[in-house]
């Protein structure tokens, strides 16, 4: 199991700006997860949910929705860092996101990250994290995002 880097204080976070964090554990992205995401969002495009039609498509199989890949960050990022003493963490937004490569059904993904910015907010700190999600055996990332999280202390 991946051990997150633990930050004991906002000062520790500020001191780590620019530093790369470790790597999360692998997470499986099977067709069942893709189908459940399609059901939750109403996005039933054949490229995601029809294995027979997708087999003849551009990727030879179904692929995960880009937004599903993004939505996996809450499962992956805790393997990268932990802010000790935080009462709660709130997703504040995403500054940018790209999906450089498709994510075929049945793949495994993991995340790496770099602390891009840390700022003060009332009651806590705001962390901007540059996150890259890679696919096992893939040549290019399946997601690159700059997420913004507020940690309330």
C-alpha cells in the first residue's frame, strides 16, 4: 500500500511547493465501473458502454469517460499526501484538465503529483496539486489535472 507524504503544518506544505510526491497504489478501471459512471451521468456513448461496437472502433475496446478518470482523483490522491490536523478537505475546483490518452476498460491507473501552490484561506490552506494519472503499460498519461483543495484546520 502506498504511504502518503504527511504534512504536519501549513508551513510544511509551503516548504514543499514544487516538490514531486510519491505514487499512489494502482486502481482497476473495469467495464463495470465505466457502466456505473455512465448510469450516474447519463453519458451512454457507445465508445464507453458497447464492447461489441467499440471493438470495431478507434481504440479496439471501450474506454473510460474522461470525467470518470478525473473523478478517480479522490480515490488516488490520498495515497500521495495527507494534511495532518485537517478537520476536513473540500474540493474547490480544477484549474485545468487534459486527457492526453484514452483509458481502455480493464486497465489499471495510478497517480503522481507535484505541489504547485499553497495559499492561506480563512480557517485553513488552499493547495493546488498538479496530478498526473498514468495507465499501466501506457506511453502517455490518461489525465493531467491541476486540482485545488481547501484543507480546514
